[in-house]
């Protein structure tokens, strides 16, 4: 039995257009500077803003009132972190800000017309703009990275005004409040962490093992997810099935608002430290979650087991109260009354002298002493030993239906390919594998007759083949291998497996001198589960 899933793998290539920068001299006799332009562009890097027409360290642009500044976060070697643009609350605000291009990892556009833009820091690939109708200096920052800032100067002439220094107010000492202890979640909890040497990892809040990224619960229970402290940005996303449907956010990070949508991801996008929420899991299964900003390494699982059937409470059998055997009351034997023997009257014999017969002394019959009847001791009735037995054997069996199931995301993207830069582009998609076979192999094939193993754009194809790897808990590391028209084994199982989380990763190399055709490069890949021991 074989189940095949066909995910789409896409990426886009764009042509870069450069605009030369204007230069101003310092001569006192130079003519009056021209009016500022109506447009400018700011690009992001790790971790800085830069005028697209300027050099390194140039994070300020100047435009005329009514002008527009385009903000771009390109996918490039020096821009791989998450960013956004936020204007200080206590500073002038742009007239309008809208996102125009979505990030491949964060579908959807932020078009509320307000700063920040996007609403939270997201991975590269996005673009947007802000318009400025009122002269002044507009200061902006990235909410994910302290010190990443810049300015938009809106002026009616070409001279950049010198910002008026703001008087530093004397700080009034603030009493340090007594910290309120955070209540430890009563149920299972997963915390997001990061460090200077590790971009991020998920960890069971009840475990001291940083590699313990899994919790086990019973169906109907919930898991708390939180990012209590750190310097990066994280979220919790369920990109494969099964996935929970109810994940409300209960605490927002400083500077952010609660996500009003109770569906995952949690929060709505990656955010700085301080957020918290939970997900409800009602159906048994293995749920794989990831951080959208740190794929494919930042992941974890929630294992939901079926609720146990309660054991009925046995009914207590009442103890029989023994019936007391009455003591026999002895029957008194009556005392015999002696019978008096009457005195014989002598008969006179006339011829002889009568001899007096003495009076007989009556013999007293002794009184019988009554004998007490003893209490009868009941004799136990012996248990009858059976004289014969009959044995009957019964068979109990259960069948397992042969199953090979592969659930994998329908698509993923390598982002935007940049011509003229040597770089490797990566993307990942999660999957779940179930097999009742004695062994199982996961393989991938490019069945297309055109440039097998290479992404194509019309009649064009990329020079290097697409590479792929697959990892799971039992095989956490593996090498990237090129895709071709022949099935490529990327993961093996020596025995049966159920709901095994798998991370499938892709890598595409682009050379600095490689020509790229504008448009979309794509390929349909076939993933197959097979076995030799059904």
C-alpha cells in the first residue's frame, strides 16, 4: 500500500534595478539645493536600516512633503532575521503605512494604514510603504532589535535640518516595585528560549533538559505556551495535521496587543519576550509545532493520549451477622419424696408369747443432684470437594489493517532569489509518518520530464539541482542530497511507526554569475512511502 503526497515547491526571482545616488558639494558658491525627491527606499539588514541609495551606516532619507518611503526586507545573505518598522509613539507619525508584499513565511498583508508595519517582526521577503505629508523628522525602529533605527526627514528644501537637541529631563527616581511571583502553570507547559549561542529552542517547563521539547497529556487537556524572557522573537505554529483549533493568547508582549483570533499560530506572528497563551487538545494524536522564525531547528511535539476508562467502584458485600446459639437451660430433676413404710401391727398368737417386731426404720431415698445439660457446639458443614471439572478454551484476537500514511504540507517557498549574489536558499515543511509494515522507506522523486531535479521557469532551469534532507527524533541529522528523476531515499524505518514527526528541508544554491529569469521557478515533487515487509 502506498500513499503519495505532492507538495508544491516554489520560489521567485526578481531583477535588481539600481538608481545612482546624487552628490552635493560643500562649496559656498554652489547654487541653491534642489527640492528633496518625493520617493526614497530603506532596506533592512541584520541588524540595521540603510538608505538603498546610500552607503553602509546611512540610515536616514530625505523627502518632500507628500512623499513616500518604501521599506523592504529582502531575502539575502545579510538579512535573515525578522524585522519590521515602528515609529515612536511620542514622535510624529506617518500619514499612512501599508504592507504591499507578504513574507513567504507569513501569508497576509498588514493594511491597517498605521505603524508598525508589518504589525510585528516577520521573516524577510516583505515590502511596504509610508507616506509623509507634514514636514519634520520621523524616527523609526525595529521592534525585534534594540539599536536598529533610522530617520525620515520631510523637508521643503534640500538642506537637511539639524535636529534640535531635546533637553534631557532629570529622571525622577522610581521606586522598584516588589516583583509579583508568576504562578507556575498547573498543567503541561512549553517555554520558548534563546541564548547568545542558540537562536531558539522549545523546552518542557517542568524539565531541566534543554533537549526535552515534548509533553504528554490526556485528551481534553491544555498546554500552556510562553516566551518569558529572551532577546529574539518566537511564536508557536502548527503547520501539519493534526493541529489544535483553539489557541487563545492570554498575555501580550510589551508594545503588542493580544491576538483577537483564538486560532493558531500563537501569537498571530513572532513577537519579543513576554507573551503567553495556551492550546486545547481534544483529540488523541501527535501534534508537531514550530517557531516560524527559526525553522527547521526550533520544533517540539505534544502527545495527546486517549482518556482512560474509569474502573467501576466495587460494591461492598455486607458481612453476615452470626446468629448466636442459645445456651440450653438445664431441666431441674425433682427431688424424690421418700415413701414412709407403715408400722406393721403385730398379730397376737394365743398359744405363744408374742414377740414384738421392731419398727422398721425407713430408709431415706437421697435427693438426686440435677445434671446440667452442656451447650451444644455446632459442627461445621464440610465443603464438598468436586468430583469432576470441565475446561473450555476460548480465543481472543484483534486485527491491524495494513496502513501506510504520509501527511505533508502542501507547499513551501524558498523565498526571493537574487541575481548577482552567491547564496544558498533554504525552506522546510513538516510531515507525519504512520506505517504498520515491518520496514518503511520515505523517498522523493521529480517525475517531471523537464530538467529533472532542477527548478524550472518556463524553458529556463536553475543550474544546480534542488537538494533535500529529512530528519526525525531517531535520525536528527542527515546530509542534503540532490533530487533527480530516480527515487531518492531520505528516511528509513526498521519497524512499524505511528505518527512520527518528520522535518523535510530543501536547499538551493545560486551562483554569483548565474543568470536568473524573472518570474517563478517551481517543481512538483512526489514523496513515497514503500516497504518490503508489508
